[in-house]
């Protein structure tokens, strides 16, 4: 059987281990950061606004803490193309709506929204994917090009079908003459 002193010592050791592990966890990441990107903003055109929600959960502390939110849109190479910074106070949890306007000259491709939360307790990050499509002007060019190609094909078809139409017309005339002759007989 365990003596009372040993039992107290074991409980104390367990408490120390638990408190040290919670300190290590909170030092590793002081905030849980989530980015919610609505479906309507997961595929956007250059020059458009991208709206998203940043959700923060204070893991390390229950006191009110000032944090700096750094958020950006970065290309597939990690190069920031647009960014913003905001300082906010958070106690236990908070949500913030943010927006960034894509530059007009953004190339189509895969991008990321990166959020970095800096506080006196450390740094936490989150990332979500975003796709930039061809701009509306580029799509209009494709439509005009498709229209021109279609028109050229129609003109080509009309020119190539003229001899065939003449033959069909001639056959119809011959058939009419033959029918008329047969009726008279």
C-alpha cells in the first residue's frame, strides 16, 4: 500500500507534468487561428475584392490581450501581392471580417491567404487557398475570337456549298420537267 506521503508526491509530480505540458502547448501556439473563405470568393478575377473571416481563440490566456493581425494574399511562390495589418484586443475568442483587393494585373493561378497573429505570447498562423481566374477582359477576347472563327467557318461553308446547291437546284428543275412531261402523256 502507498503511504500518504508517497501518494501526495505522486499527485504533485502529475500536477507539475500537466502544468509544464500546458505551458509548452501554449508557448507553441498562443492562438488558434482559422480563416473562413466563402465559396463565392474561392475563385475570383483580378481587381476584385476578397472577403474572409478571421476567427481567433485565445489558448494561452484568459486576460484581454492586444494582438496584431497581419493578413496577405501571396502567389504560389509565397510572394505577397497585397497585405494589411490591424491591431485588435481579444479576451477569449473573436471573429473579424477582413478584405483585400486583388491588383488588376494579378495573373491567373493559385494563391494563398495567409494570416499571422502576433502578440506578447507569441505568433500563430493560418493559411487557406484561393484561385485567381482570367480577367473578364481576357474572356471577352476569347468570345470575340470564337465569334470571328465561327463567322469564317460559315462563310467558308457558304462558298463551298454553292456548287452543291446549284446541282441540287438543277436536279429539282429536271425532276419538275420530267414530272410535267409524264403528266402530259
